[in-house]
C-alpha cells in the first residue's frame, strides 16, 4: 500500500526507525565483506515514506562498500525522499518511441525468418508501451505459438502482479473502464460504480499514477467530454479476468442501465448497440433483443438500410423464441426492401410467412410483407405470376383498403406492359373506388393516378400527380419511398416529353442511392 503511516506508535517511533536502519546496515555491511551485493527494489513508486527514509539512510551509511542499491520507479524518486545520500544517481530511461519499437520487432522476427503483419505489429507496439522486455516477450511468444493478440505467460504474470497492488476501488474503476470501453466517460463511470466523488478521484489518481490509464477527448453533441480507458487490451482482459462471472454480469447490467438513460440524449446507433450487448452479457436476453431491434430500426429510419440489415442479423443472437425470431425477420424484410435487395426480400418473406402461420394461423396473409414480396418478384421479371397475385390481392375481402389499393397500383404497372387498356380501366376504377375508404394514404391515390394517366389517360393529370407524389414523399421523410417516387415520376416526365424534369428526378434518385450506399437501387436509376 502507498505511503502507509509508521508502524511504530508513540514518541519512540523515530528511535525504532533508527534501530531498524542500523540493523539493516549492519547485515549488509557484513555481507559486503564477503561479496559484492546488488539490492534491486522494483516499482518504488509504491513504497511508503517510512521505508524510503530507512533505505536511504542505509545507503548513506554504506557509502564506499561493495553495495549497489537500484530503485526503479514510474515517478521521480525525489517524491519519496530517497535523496539523503549524495551517492544517488538519477537515470531517466524513457520508453522506446514507435519507430524504435517497430525496428526492434522487425529485428527480432527477421532473425527467425518470420514476417509480422502491420496490424499485429501496431498492436504489439501499443501493448508494450515502449518497454523492450515486453516487445521481446510478445515477439517470442508469437514466433513460438503463432498466436496473435494473446499475452504470453511472462507478461500475464507481470500484469497480474501490477493489478494486485491496486486498491479494490481502483481495480473496480479499471474493470468498469474495460466494460464500458468507448463509453467510459467520467459521468458514466461515476453512475455505473456509484462511487462518492472523493473515492472516484482517489481511484483515478491511483490508476493514472500506476500508468494503467489514459484519457481521450470525445466530441459530444453537448460539448467535449473525456474518456478514461486502460492503456491496452491486455490490461483490460487481465482486469476483467479477476471478476467472478456473477460480478462481471452485474457490471454489464450497470453499464446497460447507465447507457440506456443517456442514449435518448445522444441518439446514436453505437450507444444503442453497446447497450444491447451489455444487456446480453448481463444475461438479460429480452432487454438485449429490445435494444438490438431499436438499433436496427434506428439505422433503417436514418436511411441506412444495408447497415440495418447487418444489425438485424446480429440481433438474431438475442432471440430465445420463435416470436423473437419473427420480430427480427419482419425488420430484416423491411430493410432488404428499402435496400432494393429483391432476392433477399423473397427469401425472408418465405421464412417470416412460415413463422407467422405457425404462431398466428388466424392472421391474414395480406400484409405489408406480402406487398414487398410482390414488388421483389416483379423485379425478377416474373410479370405474369406477379400480375395474377396482385389482382388477387386487389379483390381480397379479408385485406384492408390500403393494401388492396397498393396491389392495384402494381397491377396497373404490370398491365401497362401488355397494353391491355380494357384491363387497365377496370383495375383503375376498382382502385378509385377503394381509395375513397378511410385509411388509404394520399401517396397511394397519387401513384394510381400517375400510373394510369401516363399509360392511358391525360398526360397533364399524370404530370400533376407525379409532382404531387414527389412533394408528398419528401414530406413523409421515407428515403426508400422518395427514391421510388423519383424513379417512377421520371418515367411519367419522359413520356410527357419533359426530359429535363425526367433527368432531374432520376439524378436525384441516383444521388440518394449513392448517399445511402444502395448499389442495387443505383442499378435501377441508371438505365
């Protein structure tokens, strides 16, 4: 423990210190008559002031003897009063810089005719912190075992010894930093651990003095904050290894609770996903699924459907029941549809439909997923089959009016390929009849007017509907719907001879596909 009070109580403490100093000096004096003695005291930054004074006095008494006392410390020795003897020499041994560390690693591995990847070389440099011994041990362990990003036993023992010198509060702080990772701000650490301000201050000072922590500025929406983190992954792993499984789960639970109270202010997907992972590691599967789905839908609503697909895929790990899996599949199909990943839409629709029939056999199959699958099937050029299914939906009495109208619009588009004006009129009349019912959105009515009048009616009405549709899609803020409205309106403008408006619409659609990294949608806009 750092700087303990004197173990000798009362007014006799100074005399006791002097007697101890004489005793140690006498023993060393006798030994140095027979041989040279080297006394090495490692990590002197942990020494208490009393012991430092005694050792300094011993060194002063034995000047000229065959004795070398070496103190190693991470802080200046003067702080511990090791300066009573003029024979003390202070030698500052700085850490190797990155260039020298890299050169040392390359020399070690080249002797064994090995080649280390740049990524692992950079990791070794970070972990070793300029310590030549650490660099040697990391390289030799990799050469002998071929394992990367793993601490050799020699370093693991050193790290465990260093951790063993920390107070319980300081060790808990380091463990909390390892758990919170990028979210280890002072505010989050304070909330997760529930430490009093003076306890947290003492713990921060302790791990900083021990060279175990570093700070990184973080740009927050409300200003700049600081992140406190362990110096490297090996230190984090070793600190967490000292936690019992229930204790580690509890710490993840605390981290999840803290982050969930802050993500409403930050509103970013990273925090949502971190929160889900913490709930998962805390053994709270339902909470993890809830946050995982929130993260995926957050990305979808932000116009990042491909990232959203990945998030839904990861959320599968949190599913415990078929009902959980159905929730994930329903989200995945929406993301795949927004990304214009048609084959994936068809695949997910099949699995989602099977789960729905098993869990909810009473439900109608005429839902949003059916419409997405119909549009996906259409893009595979299976037009006749898609038209037949769309007309079936249009006449389905167990489907709501909005669903039937959307199906009718698809039918109108597909009929236009066959130039069947009679079929188009009957279909359009049925759509107009249904559109008067409550619950049918304005966009659906505008799409129906645009499609019908572009192919069989008044081009003036078609152009007016197309412009209104684009405006309405901008208002709703759905990136996928805006993209489709721009592409479809581009066709109407071209048929009407409005080539500039057509090009502008398609170029805007292309820009949306570029911005949101949607190569499949881009492939639709370019032709």
